[in-house]
């Protein structure tokens, strides 16, 4: 199917035109010339025609059907005839030989009814749904990737068998088709709108992979329905490669507003390193120059960890030019890795085609891009920022909104990602709240309490589910010798404040690339309404490549139900998005990452260092969390989804207020 490209004025602004005719200013970065074409900076004529990728005509949730595929035995020896080892993930040309990526459909995953937060003896015998308060979808960790950038960490996935190999976030064949998979997901949400009538969409962070300008623009442009140019090499002949071809995205339906949460990959280089923390590293220049990056193994843990609070010291690793990190050859149908390996094996530093559109964005610049959009609302939540907080914390990005003016439900969007100026040498994947953010959160919770509003909190990083040392747990800034900023609230205190509010229904998060639901029960002796749920949404980058739908109901007994379901993008066979699905399944078959984590809760993760437990609200006795469950279907050998109806009790005061507004 072909579609006419709308080259209206809002798709090419004056800044874009200025850059188009100012390439000579950037010649110093390249031997030849700098490439300035990507979606939104189109040089195409008004009558150009672009490919579209319509989704499958059948659109179903995981309640109706589940993806099914086999999980082969782990093959640990490289170059084995029986399969590929994790460090051979890049051998995409051999996937067909070992039948990786093949899938079928199995039966659907039922919706499990959960009463963990309800008083003992609660039943739903005569209960009915009285009113639907909200219907929305969440998508997370899209990781839109400029696969041809020269400053990635691709090589570590194949050079470091112990720590790098499981890290599909630094390399996976899915990075070839991130824009097309996202486009398919948005089209699927559009199709579901007919039956789910979404009030809004919510993106939970990690929109891009390495805080790049072009990655951010691709992300917004897919939602805006613009033309996407995945090829950033400057070699137009590569446009003939399937995943490199320009295409017209569908865009989110204009009647569905969407809102944004920032993630660590949106703010940090490859989600880990502050770009400007150490000028001597010249990280900002590495985005736009014409060389392949040479660094050490940033994923190798420091040896004296028991006496040092950081599992990794990325700053020191970046100072050691041991390995060329490589890039993707966009002229290869399989996306082969080139220019990767030990520096000693190269006669000279390999070159890469430079592109100014790869430049790294500061946090404020990243936020500003969400005002350059044709979808609604302009700013996508960041237009609701209170400027008084920005004076205290430049780049402040927390806001709240009411999805419906006549419904007492407040969405609190909370930035709990580390600050680029925190000084830490560790990977920046930890949970963090500054004093300014804590003050703002308390003001919003108090406001909701005063106005008798229910609350949903959304952030990128979840609470109390990531084990200590995983780099995704709450940041212990007091134990970080490089920390210039401090975490303003302990995890236990944060959970206690959320529980004490009583009107918080759930906490939404992404970050871990898994579909998990956890119950934070009311503290012992506290009313049942002090409990709340946590709902995580998996990644579109890694298997299972799903998003979530959520519907919030007021029940006839004046309890609340949250019905949440996972959705597979309805990719059409033969499209790049369907290839992306096969690559995601193949990567899971080879790496076999745990998509159903439930780590024992312990008081300390390492000897000699007492640390907060993973979940300070539970006993630190080494048991797993009974409230974290996953779906099981006999006909589906591997399930990474979870569908549930989550019940939440309300306080007598809130029940009285809702009875007055929504009588039976």
C-alpha cells in the first residue's frame, strides 16, 4: 500500500530549513559530508510516495490468544552445531538454520482476579461495575535506536560472556526495526480504541536508546504519523534494505491524547552515563564525529565490591580504549556488526559516517522536543510543569492531570530517574527522588486528599522489585563516594507515605522490560485501603514486545477494579515489524533471560555491606513475594504476560464522596 506524504508546514520548521542549508558549518566532523536527512527533515518533494506498513487485519489481546514457541536447551559452547550461544546472538544469518524466531498462537491468558488488598472474607457475589472511570494504555521502553551510530556498546554483548551476553539492551537484532515495531504497536492501539475507547495513552520512558536527537524525533514522529528515515549512513543505496526503507507511519488517532514519562535512556548515554559529567571523556563529541568508539568493558564489575558501593565504575571503563564497540552495517540484510573487537587487532581506528542528527540532547532539550509535535496535547504533559519547581531543579519534569474533568482520578507523573549532575560513576538505572521532587509529590498527594480524588502514580523505575546489585534498585547515594546529590527519601519511607495516603490505586512503571504486578498491602494494623498495586509494562525492544491496556472501574460496592491486559502488536507477516518479532523471539531463545523474576527478599546483598532490602515493607527472610505472579498456559511453553483484575478498597470518607457523585 502506498500513501501520499503530507508535507505541510508543521512538518518542516524554520530550524530544520536552516540546518538543511548550513551543512558547510559541520564539515569539520567528516571526511565527506554530514548526513542531514531523517524523519522530519525530509528533503523529499511534495509528490513523493512512501511505503506504509499496515498491521494484520486480526487484532487481539493476550486474553484471546498468546504467542507460543519452543525454548531450546542452552547451548554454551561457541560455534556449536546444535545452536548458538549467547555471545553468538549477532549471528542472525544462522537463525533460520536453527529455526530460531518461529512462533505460533496458543490459547489466551485468562484474567486473574486479585483480592490481595481486600479485607479478609471479601467476595464479589452481588457486585457489578457501576462506572468506568478511565480507559488508557501504557507503552514502555521502546528504545528507538540509531543502529548506525558509532558510540554504542554493541561489542560488549559478544566480548563479555558473563555480564555482557545477557544484555540485549546493548545489542539485539531487534534494534534493526525499533521504529517499525513502534508503528505497529500504535496502529494496534488505534484498532483497539474501537472497543476500549481509550481516554489517553501513557509512555513510561526509555523512548530512545541513547538520548539522541534523531532517536527522539523518530519516536515523536511515529506518534505524529510522519515519514521515518531509518537509514543514517548517508549512503542512499542502503534504502533498498528492508529495515532501512523510508516509510510513512500511521500516527496515533488524533482523538487519543498521549503523555510522556522520562526514562534513564532518555537522559543518559545508553541509559548509563551522564554525557557531560567528565568533559575529558569527550562523550558529547562521540555522537557526531566520524570514528568508532573505543572504550573498556563498562559492564565488568569492580573487583573490590564489598568495600565499594558501586557495582560498576563506568567512568574509569570509558577511559580505557580497549575495544572498538562497532556499529551496524546498514547495507547488510541481517544487520551484521562491523568495526568491533579489541583495539590491538586493528591497524587504525575505523571510521563511521557522521551525522549531526545523532547529537545528544540535554534534559531540557529533550523535553522541548515534545512541543514540536502535531499530536495532542502539545507538550504531552510537559506543558503542565510548574515553573517554580524548575527554578529549584532545572529540568524538573513532574506533572499531574485529570484524564476527565468530571471524574475524581488524578494521574501523577513522577520523574524518579537519577540526575545527570549527581556525580555517580555507577550505571544510572537506579530509583531516585530529589528533595524538590519529594516536596512536589507530597503536594500532589495532599491535593488529591483534599479534593477527594483517587490517584495513579506513573514513573519509569518501579519500587521494591529489583534486587540489590541489579543496577535497577533504589539508589543508595549515601554509600556512593562520588555522589554530589543525595536521594531525598528512603525507599521504606516512600512506600509508607504512598500507603498512608489511602487513595493511591496503583503505581505504574517500566524499566525492567517485564510484565509484573505486585501488591503493597496495608501495614499491619492499618486500614485495608492503605494498600496499593504496582503494575509494570514490558518493553517493545525485547520479547515479549507488548503494551498494556488498563480500565479503571468503580464497583457497586464502591471498591475499585483495575482490569489490565497485555497486547501483542498485530504485526503483518512479511513486514519489518514482523521480522522484529521473530528477532525478539530468537533473542529470547538464545539468551533465555528471566522474564518472570521474583527475587528472594534479603537484608543484605553482599557481605560486609548492610544495605536496604529489595522490599523494605516485607520480612527480610529470603522468601519470594507471593503477590508477584505470572500467567501459565499449558499449551504455551513460555509465557511472559500477565492479565489481572486488581481490586482496591476505599476509605469510608472516599466511599461517601463517591456515593454522592455516583449513586447506584
